[in-house]
């Protein structure tokens, strides 16, 4: 019926940690021990494998040894397998392995004292390769019955067993020397303490809490490190992206600089060209003005000479009035050479060409016309 069964689980609250919320998820794994290996109903190899694999993931290991048989071959065989298959694990996790020597109440008067037995066991474990083994003597059955009595959960059979096996050693004598045994509820607290269970319970739970705390911190730190690495990777990716964008922007800036320099050079060339053309135009205009003035002066000289010659033929001397008439004549003659322009300045003389302008200038020079003459 069990051939196809991989595993089965039994769930039951652990009384020792009911008041410790931090250990709400704590699981006690009771692995098969040497006594189970001798049973014909189980496969020894599978039982060993289950026990050894459970050691890999646990927070604490309680290796319970029976005082009456801890030196038997099966116990030594299991220890040998443990050492051979999990030597590295044992070396790294020595602090969380606890050896419990149970049933020390079965010691007979002829047996060695319990401290001597513990030292012998310690030496054996060290010889097997377990450094500094932690060994605690306990009476598990006494501790359990004492707890049940204290919690008012003990059955009649539990109370009867407690009175038969554990209560007698707490017998006392009254003032008359009569021997009596206190009631179970009176001696249960001391019996629980003497069982060694509370001490190992406190030590193991403290270790588990501390280990779990460190494991929790390690898990949190691992998560934080993972998040920090993710943030770092994200920033690195963004920074690399920013670097690419910056290179593109820098390239565009360089292109704009080149275009700006080219434009400035073109503007400077245009300015130079305009300035050069300006100088050429000014020079050419000055030359043409000079030519115009020379031509106008020559024309005016000719006309004045003609008028003077004509007047000389008519009279050798000219009166002031006649001179005035001569001036009027000359004015009329000059104006005939000038195109009429009603919009021009009346004090400006316009002539047809450079030749007329020169003649007019020559004539005016000879007669020394001043503004008061007109």
C-alpha cells in the first residue's frame, strides 16, 4: 500500500512555540532514526536518504540519542553516514546541531555517572569529525507529563505514569519523619525544570530566532541588492542613452557652428564687395561731375564770347543800363539752354549738356556775377 507513496505530512501545533508569533511558520521534522532502520517494514536506504536530505534545509538539528543504547552499532552507523555524506555541511553548521542524551533517568546504580557518560560521548563525536559538539542530558517523557499536568491537560493515565515513574524521587518527609509524595500538580513545575527540556527549548528557540532573523535580513538584503542592481542597470542604460543623445546634439551644434562660420564669411565677402562697388561708383561719379563742369564752362565761355563780340560791334562802351540789359540777354540765352523744370530749385541752372554748362560757367566767371546782380 505504501509502494507509490512519495511522502505524507502530519500537522500538529508545537506547544513550545505557541507564544512566539515570529515562529508561526516553524516546522518540526521528525526524521527516521536508527531504531526505524531495523524495522522490516521500511527500506533502510530510503530512510537514511530522507534523514540526510532533511539536514540540508533545517535551521536546527536535534540529534536525540538514547542513553540505554547510544553506543549500539545503529547509532554509530548513522553518525558515520552523516559524517561521510555531510562533512562540509557539518563543518559549516556546527553551531546549530544539538545532541540530546535522552532517558538519563534509566541510569542504574552500577552505571557510570551521567557527566562521565557525556564526556565519553563528546570524545566519540569529536573523533567522528564533529568539532565542539553540544550535548544536553534530558528526560523527555518527564518533561512532557509535567507540562500536561501544569496545563491541566493530563489524562488519568498520564498522571498515573507521572506518579509511578517520576514523582517518587520528589518524596519528602514530614516533621515526624514520615515519607510522603507531594501531589503531581505540586511537583510538576520542578519536575519540568529537572527534565532539561526548558533549557534546551530556550537554547534551540533562541538559535532558531536568531538564525531566522539573520536569514530574514539576508533575504531582505538580497532583495534590496537586487533592486539596487536593477536601479543601477537602469541608470546605466539611461546614461548610455543620454551619452548617445549628447553626441548627436554635439554633432548638430558643430554643424550649426560650421554653417554660421560659412554664413559670416559670405556676409563679410558681400560687405567687401559692396564697399568696393561703392568706391568705384563714388570715383566714377566724381570723374563724370568734373567732365560735366568742364564742358559746361566751355559752352558758357563760347556763348559769352559771342554776346560780347556782338555788343562790341554795336557800341564801344556800354552804360550801366545797357549792362543790365546785357545781363538779361545772357540770362535768357542761358535759360534757353536749360530744360524747364517747374519742380526744380529756381536758383539752380540746368543745361542741355556738359558743353553748355562749361560755356555758362566761363561767361559767369568773366562778368563776375554775384547773387546781388540778379
